[in-house]
C-alpha cells in the first residue's frame, strides 16, 4: 500500500462536506473534479480547489502508511454519507485502487494520481486579524444579499472590507441597493486597510461559520489572496483587484 489510515466517519464526513464545496464542477483537468486526500503526520488533509476558491479541511487519523491520492468527489462523498458511524479504514495501492471499509460495508473505487492535482496558491501574509465567528456570520448575512450577480462590473460581485483599527465595515452594492454593516470589535490590528472579497468565497464562508461565541475566524491578507482559518478548515481565495466605487 502507498496509503493506509483509519479515521472517524463523522469527522471525515464534515471535512469532505467542507472541502467538497470548492470542487470544480467541470474542468479540463479531471483531477480538479475530485478531492485530494493527503495522509501525513497523523493528519488527514482533504482539499477541494476550483481555481477560484480552495478549501482544505484537516482531521486526526491513525496513519500506518503516508500518501496522497485524488478521489472522485461525488462518489467519495456518497460513500461516506451512506456508511455507519464506525471507524473508516481507507487504503490505496500502487495501481490507484482505493479500498474503503466501515463496519460491514466494503467499497472499491479507482483514484487519480495526486501529481495531476494543482497546488493551492501560496499567500505571503501582509495583514492579519481575527473576528468572532458569530459576528462575521451576522455581518455577512446582513450585507451579501446586496452583492451584484452581474459580471459586467466584476468589482461589485465582491464585498468591500474596511478595517480602521477596532472598526470593521462590510459594504455591498449592486447599483440599486447598498448594504453597510459596521462593528466595533477587537481585531488585534491598529492600522487601516481595505480589500474586496469575491461573493462566492464569502457565501462559502457563511455556510461554514459557527454560532459558538468563543470560536474565532483568523483572516490573513496578501496583495492578491485572502486566507480564512477556522476549526480545522482553511479557505483560500483570490481578492478582487481595482478601486471600489465611491459609495
């Protein structure tokens, strides 16, 4: 075997659900229509990437053989959804044949070599701040409805974030509606900066955010990328470049 591990079915199911949200629906590269499984250092990393958004979920696993393989996203998620809550055994041989065992269930599927899977963009962090997850969830719910759905003005398909020390402001406008939500919160930064995040990325973040008051989301920004980290999940997205309208 070049990959062999045991992990929790429930943790695997949550991770596959999260990463699967970023899997490409149709791609010239078949590997991008799958989920990348990376087993190393007693952690199983599940990755979905569609060139615009990448989502990586990490869970603990008992790994007896480290390795990487790409599995068809729909088939794999269907299998994980159907099996019981017993521990899941996943193994893969050098012919890319994947065996998934759980309780009395036993599945065999064919994988794709991980060499065909693109690397997620590397982001050199220039700015970093954190927010309580329920707060960001609330702010996004009250602004994302006003984002433009038209690609004629790509900049309006994203939301403007303005950080001025403890003041955070999220702005969305589609030419007819304007939504502004601001909050005073300890972000951990003292300077001022702004950036525009694509609506697609923010809608995925909204679905992953927790209502737990003690849970934080950690946000890192570079010149062209933004990284969100929370509860073992990382989402990376490009930023929208350009000057936002004078709302």
